[in-house]
């Protein structure tokens, strides 16, 4: 089944396994004439790449992206763009013992039950190495967005680690700490907390927030193609993601209608909303406010603390997952979430252009 692709007009197919020779993405439907150089994609891959700090897996991958097709003399041609990233630091022997064993919290057991064959090395296709390909594709989407929606800016950060919630939202701060957290005080605390978790041979979950600023009003579609639906599906497809919310999300259940209403006034340049509980989306269509998505990732399943499981022949065993692992996968999930936001928004802007063209409904004489 061909379920390795996402997007409608900007369509991304990823391929490859964790310990195979390479992995990558085929990006089809990118408009022609978009300036693209490998360095533009590399910037985002470097943000996701493992081993940058002690808080990440020590697998040392250069994650160097090669553009094999679809870009000529520094511009996209409108033909399929093939992106390839070589795997250079596989240590499959670390994973030899999982050939017969199902690691708790991993997809070993379900891939085996479904396919009856699996590349177990480093989790094979189910490994989050796959997300490197998404980040490369997201780099293409970002460049196309610069052309089609020049005011659009995507920011993201880790806003909760375990029970510790970051309240600040200084998006310039994310570059200043190893957690991509938009709150300097929270980041200082996370360093200490995650060190304790790591030394205890444990791991912890996280919440990541991704915000798109400058999204024009009118992007998205009603009913089955809601912008919320597309974003939720995209974020939920990231490894380890177990929850997604838009705007107020689950907390909306605690609010009254008055508290939740984003009241509207007429401003000099168009409508002004008093708040953004809706996360920038009404009826599946963008309002022109920030589009706000949060997703929760579960704690890293590979831990050094023994956990109970079974082998392929059904015997009980204890699993201690050696190898190199992130104590909190939420950190490296930040650039992945940003990439998915870029891909979905570009796809939706292309769909909007296809159906609506330049037609708009005026408010107070303003378009
Ligand atoms: C960027 C990123 C890095 C990850 N690294 C690890 C890791 O080092 N060890 C681990 O056990 N899980 C890691 N995961 C999560 C697993 O890939 C994931 O839990 C597993 O494939 C099972 O899939 P599921 O959790 O989506 O059901 C990572 C996830 C992301 C997004």
C-alpha cells in the first residue's frame, strides 16, 4: 500500500530505513522558479540532527542532504525533487538482540504482526530517522512559501517537559538554549531536570508548540479538508506523537462561551480579534491570526531500565534498550513539527490558489 506520501498538490513521499544506505524524500508539485540551494535545506537538517548536545542521542550523523533532481541552476523546475541523505553512523550490532525481541513502546511487535518481515536494525522504517526526510522536504516548502506568502513565519519550541510547563513565548529565545524553548527560565530548569532523568536511565515526554504567523485569511477548506484536520494528521504522523491540539485544544472544554469567544472589531486594515482561542482557524479556514498547533510526544521508549516483554517465540524476557537514544525526543521533534507545518501550509496555499484564484470577500470595503 502506498501510504508513505502526504499532501495534495505539494506531495511528499519519504523512503528509507534507519540503517539502510540512505533515506530521503521525493517532493512532487513544488511550483517552478523557487530559489533552492542545498544549504537552505541543510540549515533545518542541522537543527534536527542528532548528537548536538548531551541531551540528544549520540548517534553522529552528518545528515547532509543531496538534491538529485528537480532543481536546475539554483531554481526548482516544477518536476519531482529527489532529496537524499546518507546514513553514515549505523551501529547495527547495538540492535542485533532485537531481531528476536519486541522492545516495549516500539513498533517492533506491530510491524512483525502486520508484515511478517521487518528490518529490525535501529527500528528500520519505524525509526524517527525518517523525520530527517520530512525536514528536508519542509525546507523546500519554506522556500516556496517565501515566494507565495512572504509575510509567513513559522516558529516552534518545546513548551513542556514532563510536568514542567514553559509559560513564556519569546520566539527569539529558542535559538539560545538546547531545548528550543521560548522561555529562558524554563530552559534553565529543563537542563537540570533532564540530566536527572538521563542519569536515572529514564526518559520523559514533552509538548511542542508550532506557530505560523502571517498566514493570510481564507486558507483551508470546510468539512473534510479542514485546515485543522490537515495539521492534526500531519503532526500525528510524527513518531512518538500521541496528542495534537489547535488553539485552546483540550482546555476549551473548561471554558464558557464568553471566555472562549474571540471577539471581533473592525480595525484600519481589516478585522481585529480580541483573543485567539480558536488557534487561527474557524470552520477549517484560517482567520489571519497566528495558527497555533501543539503536540504531545511520549517519553522515549528505549531506556536502560529493564522492562518486561516477549520474544518472537512468545517467551517472556526483560528488555534493556542499549544503543544511543534521546532522553526526551521532544527536543528534536521541534524542527520536525515546523517542517510539517510548512508542508501543510504550502499545500493549502496551492489548493486555495487552484480553487479560488484571486477572489475574496470584502469586509468594510477592505479585501
Ligand atoms: C526526532 C525523534 C527522535 C526519536 N528518537 C528516539 C530514540 O532515540 N529512542 C526511542 O526509543 N524513540 C525515539 N523516537 C520515537 C520512536 O521513533 C517511536 O516512539 C517509535 O517508532 C514507535 O512509534 P510511535 O511512538 O509513533 O507509536 C523518536 C521520535 C522523534 C520524533
